[in-house]
């Protein structure tokens, strides 16, 4: 293990050890999930545990929380064994730990009763934490009626009512929209500043940048520990932000180059992140390669590597990157044909070029100019509540369309109406050319649907789930084995297909669910948060597959809360409170934002954020990795005000510059301005 120098949290002059882990092992039969890990966490520190799906993080959390015994090793919480320290530990698990048929207040009272919290203290803490989470107005609302983000905030409140000294959070913001994610992490920063010790796992590595220290865990071991800055420096690489009009072609050219100076290439929103060993030589090589292939000259900026760059590079060095297998296509393409060919090549040893040769005509042809999904003035009312109001959607074959919005905006309800699972209260819907019976067997076989919550049966094995779905979707028996083998290989689960699905980590379960939804080669594919809780390497693979299906003519409608990946959509719409508030390409949506986005790098991020929020609308200020982003409508006057304010409070400004709006910044601005 490479152990970097550890540093104390900024607020601590003489750190006290809150958590001590030594020689920790956890075995499940012959499977070694945790293999001899060591780390300590200081009092008041925010400590991040990051790693790929199946790295052993959740097993570690179970042992820290005292709900599972270790196979070997020591775990102490403030000098006590973990099981004896449960009353001083709050634990937020990956699954919602709420009673959905109880109200917010009833869930809090139940949690307080379990932790033996006196009534007067419970009321005091209820008011404090619900106010902090902006939930104090909804005390009598049933937990089952809350959005995903509100549920996670309530679950955190339930973990906090006992005023724990240690807070364990296992992927607390999975499935939570960007607005709620930022609010959630602001709350964690406040709690840490008050002296609470926090250990958090997250697949969103921009969040992990806000931790004091981070441990990188894979294959049951911790391989590196340090501050985010130390981990970035230790990588020994430099990052180029490359912007060009043809990202896909540029990525392919740079990825296939034999130049040893270019280490990694990845699409990030509207740019490429290119990791290089030497900054100047790397930039020269990029420009020369694009010129050789007659591509337009790029715009290139220099930047520090991110934690996600560290994560991906380290796992690739370990040989842990998932392999991409071309999908074994066997359908005779042609929208609505539903016909299967014979003599199909398997994914093993198949030639990717042959798969490309089988592509249907492009979106410019007559058959692909037709609309795959169409909705006009689509509405849905539940009792007196209007969940969706006059929404319009158009998706063509070969197109990726993003339906984005905060938790509770009406996205999932819209998808259910579009694919015929829920009857519309008003408006017109056409799916694959059908306007009448959207539940017909023929139409079902042309549609793939990966739902947000339910796709797989937890009590069946992986293989049984895949066999079930291949039958439901009408995959010919002679082709099922090949399709199932492709899913298992793509998921990296060869030899483990008889595992019960419910035992899989969330990210692996998402991969299997995606495979189950595409085995029958659908003409139209609905993906409701497909990468929720999936690690960065697996997210790359997901989007490579999604783009591959789109290039082969599938119409794809996708929702996601990870807006960097939403930049890969051709078009998108933003929903707020059941209505469409913005629509267009990612570039046009970002370009339409009022004001300017300013990046500020200071020596005290949290203090600067708190200070600026006292003088500007709180949504305008956000911590983004190791910098601050602030949206200004009148930057000429307001920038001087900001610098004077920070200087008067002894906060050093290292740099201040305007930057392009990211899609996440645009999303938050649009959502907040219309509320």
C-alpha cells in the first residue's frame, strides 16, 4: 500500500483519533471482500472512501457501524470496539433506511426512540436538523411521498437525532439531483466544522474533493491515502482540457495514438480531458495529431488532474478497467421490423468493423427521420396534484434525448406515460408510430426499459434474471445464450452468473439491469438513471454502450443526475415541478445562461462559501472540487465587492476568472430562477 503523509483537518491543532482500523479482513465463504486494511480518522475530519463497485467499501462500513463482525483485525471508535460504540455512531446505508408509511416526524421519533433520545432533546434536534435540510415545513408528509433527495435528507436527520460523534455515510447522494447534492454536502461541511467525524463513500469524485483526506480502495485493499491534493500530485501527470467541434473523432484519434506521452483520454461534457506526462510536449502532440487527420485546431487549456483522473488511472494501472465488447447484433434493422437474422457472430473475437457495417441508414434517411417518441401537451394528475403539465417530447431514431430535472420534477411519471406503463390524463402520445395501444405485444418487443427502482428480481440469480428477460422480450432461444454471455462478459461477472442478484453491489446490479433491457436489440430504449451509484470506470463503459446503440439506430431517452454525462445527449429538456422550463442542445442551453460564471480559488473554501452566501443568493455560490463557483448577473460591479469582502475576512484569493457554464451550473441556475 502506498501511504502518503496524512494531514489533520484544518480546524484541529492536536488531532484526536476517532476511528482506528488495523489489519481488517472480511470473508464471505471463499470470497475475501476486505483484505487487511489499515487507516485512522481524526476527530472532526471528513474522510472519503472511494473505489470501484465491489471494492469492499460497504463491508467496511457494516463493520465500522457495528452491524457485522470482522473475520479478523481491529476496529475502534474512540477507543471502543465498533459494536460497543453503536450509540455514538450514526449510519446511513446505501438503501433508504426509512419507513415509507410513516411521516417525517414519525420517522424521527422512531429513530430517536431507538437511540434513547429524551423528548426535549429530540424536539430541539428535530427543529435544528429539519431546518438545516429545509424540511421543517413538511413534518406531517409521508416519507413515501418525498422525492429521492428529500428522502436522503430525512435519512440523514434520522442518523443525526442521537447527536452521534461519528457519522458513516455509504453513498448518501446516489440518485440525488445536483441541487440537493450540493445542499447535502454543504450540510456535511457544517457538521464537520462543528467537530463531527464523518466517513463517506461516494461514486461522485467531485464530491470526494471536499473531504480532508481520501482513501482509494479496490480489490479489498486500500492502495493510497492522502489529501485530494496529495493524491493528485502523486499521480505525476498533467491535464489538458481540449475543446473541439468533433469530440468523438478527436477522442478516437488521441486514444489510438502510439505516442507514449498521452496516458488517458476521456470525454467530459463539452471537452476532452487528456492526461499527459509532459505538458508542453503533450499539447504539441495533440495539435499535430489533429492536424494530420485534418480536424479543426482545438482550444487547449492547462489544468490540474482531478480525483476522477487519479481514480481511473490507478485502476487502469491495476488492469481493473472493464473491457468493451461490441454488442452481438442479430436483428435485421429497419424500424419496427422485429425480424431476427441467423448466423450471428458472437462478441468473442468478433470484428468491431463488421458490427459497424451492419449499421442501419443514418438519421438523414427516410426511415430514421420518423419520430420514435412523440408527446404533445402530455399531462398527468394524481387526485388534486398535477405531476406533469403540458410536456412536449420528440425523439428520433439514432438520437439520445436527455430528460433532466430535480427529484420530484415529474421525469419518471413522464417516462411511464411515454412507454405505456401509465395512462396520461391529457395530451397525445405516439411510440414507434403507434398512437393507440401502447401496451401491445408487438410494440413491447421493440422497446427496452431500465427503470429507476425495479428491473431485476433480487431473489433470482443473475443468470435466471437474464433468462427471464430474454424470454419476456422474445429473443429466439437459439440466440439467448450468446446475448446472455455478452451481458455477463460486459459486466465482468464471468464465473459469477449464479450469484443471487440481491447480493450484488448497486453498481454491478445497474450493469446487469442495463444488459437485460437491451438483449432484444430494441428500436426504442428508455433509461431512467442508468448510472446511478455506478463508479467512474463503469460510467464510461455505460456511455460507450449507449452511444453504440444510438449509432446503430436506437432512439434513446435517458434521465441522469450526473450532468457531465448528460452532455453526451444530442438534445435535452429540463423539467421543474412537472413543466418543461428549458430545451435544446447542451451547448445552446449553456450559451443561453444570463450573467457570468466566476471561478474563485481561495485558501479557505468552506469559510469563503459560507461568507459569500450571506451576501448572495445561496444557489449562486457552490463549492466545486477545490474551487468556488459563483454566478454573477453584474460581474463588473460584483467582482470588486467579492474580493474586498474576502480580503476583509482574511481569506486569500489565489485566482479569480470567468469560466464557461457547465451543464450542472446551468441546470442549477435554471431550476432556481424559476422557483
